[in-house]
C-alpha cells in the first residue's frame, strides 16, 4: 500500500501562491516558474495550490486549507497535502522521486544515480511514440496486441529499448515490420509473500499482463506489481480462467 497518490499537475499559466522569504521560498518560486506557473501572494482568489515557507507556518497553512487550497509546507510533512519530489527531466518524460517527506536527500541521491542511466534521447523517443500513435493503432487495432508489441519493443534489448540512444530513430523501421505477440497463459508459483523474491521474468509478466487470475490469499504487495488497469479475477480452488483474450498470468500461493 502506498501512502500518497503520485500525480503530475499542470500549472502552466496558472497562479500558485508562494509565501515566505529566503532560500526556501525562492526555490519554490523557481520550481513554480519552471513548470510555467505564476507565483502570487496569499490574496489571489484563483489559485488552487500553495507553498508555504515560513518559520511559523501553522496559521497560514490553516487559512489556505480552509479556502480549499492544497498546501505544501517546507520541512513540515505533517502539514502538507502534497509533497514535492526530486525531478528528473527528460521532457516530455518526467521522473518524480519522492519519499513522502522522509528525506529529500535520499530522493536527490536516487535522482542523481538515475541521471547517469537514462539517456537524454528518452524525451525524443516519447515524442516519436506520440507522433506514431495513429500508425500504431492502424497496425495493431486490438489494444491488447498493441500493448504487447510495445512491451516487447520497449523491453530490455528490444528494438526500442529506451536506455539506448538511437531508439527514437528506429521507431519507423520497427513499425513497418512489427508483428503482434500472441497471448498465452503463464503460471507463477510464489515462493514467499515478498515481492522481492519474484524473478525478473515474473515481475515483467505481472507488469505486462492483460488479465491477472489469482488464488485467494495472494499478498496485495504481489498483486500491486501488476498494471492497475489489468482485469483481475480471484480463482476458486482448482479453477483456471476459461476463454479470455490476451495474456493471462495465474498467480498461486
């Protein structure tokens, strides 16, 4: 279970309240402006988000929250409706690394590690995929087939492996010869309730399955590794899914 829901909030051209002076407030204004937002004072009636960087923030945070704003208070996660992640920018790809306010230093350290791994060309690949959306739908009218073809291409060592610099340039060639990947049923037998004990292959199958059929008692931590939009069915003892379309992963305790 996660204790907050990560969201990407578009604020371009929108007012965002920033209260405070000093480095913390300056950093928040800079962050708002980087995303295209307009820093404003507390009296603005149109703002929906607020950053508070004050030595004694309780009263200001309470006033703003009473007006219906979502509030972030610097170094006070107990007063925050939302926290600010460490951002890795490969626009339009953004990776947000958060710790729920536990340690900004840890989030930054993780971002710096990932900066060394993710190529600058990642954004170009995302843009190329967006431009090819119509062609992808024409090539693979079925959503499940389209998803599986992309999963194969974007996987490690695939034709469009996002960790390779030239993947965006290969998109057109891949699309011309891309073939649909047949669905099937794969069974995973758990060795423990710990998701860390899944093999890389098992984790990949869970993450790409169209249908997840599982026995009762499978830990939520395991099921959470599957796509949120994958269809799910709990199996009775001895039952297997019947005529289902696409990839099925059967998880057994």
